[in-house]
């Protein structure tokens, strides 16, 4: 969908990108899943670690800022290597 929309809107100067976060160690996530089998699975399947909200925010800021004016149709995975597995 990202690539299709990016191609459709490119000539109008509209950039379309997607941020794809992995498991982010937010308070709600940790309160719900901390020290459970699901939490262990998140950690085991994420090569780096759980992410931080600021890391996702930085990706969004990049895509919304002037440094990405030639970027469209991109899926930016902020997932600690989840998709690289």
C-alpha cells in the first residue's frame, strides 16, 4: 500500500512512507507482559533488544523532515533486526 500510494502521489510532491516498529519497551507493554513467556519470546526473537519510543520518534522525525525530501515509498523498519531474521 505504501509503494502504491507513493507512486500515485509522487508527481504531486507528496511523499508516502511507513514506519514499521518492532517491540517497543513501553510501560504498558512491560506492565502487561514483563516476566512472562510472551516477554521472553519478544526478547528471544529480537536480535538487538526491545526498542525505545524515542527511536521510533526519531524515524518519524527523519521521514517528516527536510533530510528525507527525496524519500518516498519506503518502509522504515525500526525493529532491532526482527525483519532481518
